[in-house]
C-alpha cells in the first residue's frame, strides 16, 4: 500500500479567497455611500443594497472618460433590473487636459491650495480637476433634469465614476449619436426645434453646454437626448462664455444645414443671448 499523502494542516482553515464577493455578478451594488441624483427618483432605479452589478462592455471611449454599460439587478428578484451608463473619468496619468483651462475659468474650489494646484497642473491638481469634471457633470445633469430637459437621469456619483440612465433599447443597444444617425429629412425640423429649445432654456439659466455638436446628442427614436456635460459654462461668470455659446450655435446650425434643414447660426446666437440677458 502506498504511503498516505502528508496531511495539510491548513486544509481545514481554507476559506473563500473573496468572502465579500457577491453570489453572482462582478461586484455588489455601489449605491450605498454614493451621492444620489435628484428626487423624485425614477422607479426603474434599483436601490436595493443586496443588488449586484456587472460590466457588459464599453459603450464609448473618449479623451476625458470612457463609458461602460452596467447591469444592476437583485439576484432574488431578477425582474428588479436596470441598465446604467457608467462614465469613468480618467486618472491624472491617462487623461488629456488639453482643453481644461478655458472651461475651468469662473469655477472655484474652497481651498487656495487646490486652486494653485489646478492652475499649475501638478499631479494633485490634475486629480482635483478630474474630481471637478465628474462633480460638475453630475451636478449639471441634476439641475438640467429638474428643468425637464432631455438628458440622462444622473443616478449616482462615486468619486470619478458617474452612473446615469442608459439611453437605448432594453437589450443594451445604445441610441446612436446624431452625427452617426440618418434621420429622415422630414424629421429634421422637429429635431432642430428640440435642440433649440434645450439651448434656449439653458441660456435663460445663464448656461451654455460648451461643447455642443451632433457628437454630443443621441437620437432616441424621434427625440434628442443631450449628453456630455462636464464642461458646462456660465455665460457670464466665464470670460469666454459668449464665445462658447456662439460656437455651440455654429456647430448645431452647420450640421442641420448640411443635412438639408437651413439654420442661421447668428440668428440662433442672437436668440440665445436675448434669453441669457433676460435674467439680468
């Protein structure tokens, strides 16, 4: 008879190397401890602490952030499930800050040390800017959502990861960007009016998107949803505010004119400025 295998004295002490991992999915829900979006909260948002999340892949890559598709569900109740877009801002080592300076003018942080670090672009300053970008977009989405404008609902913010409403079909097919869509020509006047109304309502609040174009607008059926808000600009507080507003008007009108619906950027800009000054 062959000799018995030596007994491992630690065998009985072996435990799951990840005792806190969920029974399914990749991580527990990140709802607890995050900053939450405005009330009233849509009923589709899964808030149960026993929910789990899985990353279903990348929806979009960008210079400042990548957007992933996340599924959050309750294992005991699979019908309690929602799809979320997770916008993850890049770290100071991987983000490009090529256009921060103009947008950040007029913004302030509480500590003078942070202001100096942001101005000199130290590693710490870039981290502050990264958090500011995420916080600025989350706060902007909340305010704009409350105005009733077509933007994704901001579900939660955890440092530099923002979870928001996924715009697309229930099976995870994302709505296309307007730049990639081919809307029928008969729909163009309605789409332009939708975007003009968004811009006018923002201007009445003293804001400009700051980077508005057909690349930052989704076509969800026959409605437009405006995305990418970290650079939202105070038209008055930012010394370049009117320039950003004018560029938004030119970008929007140029796209619609090229597609066959003539739009005058100077006329739109004049209307936007009239809306902006009406609050002064």
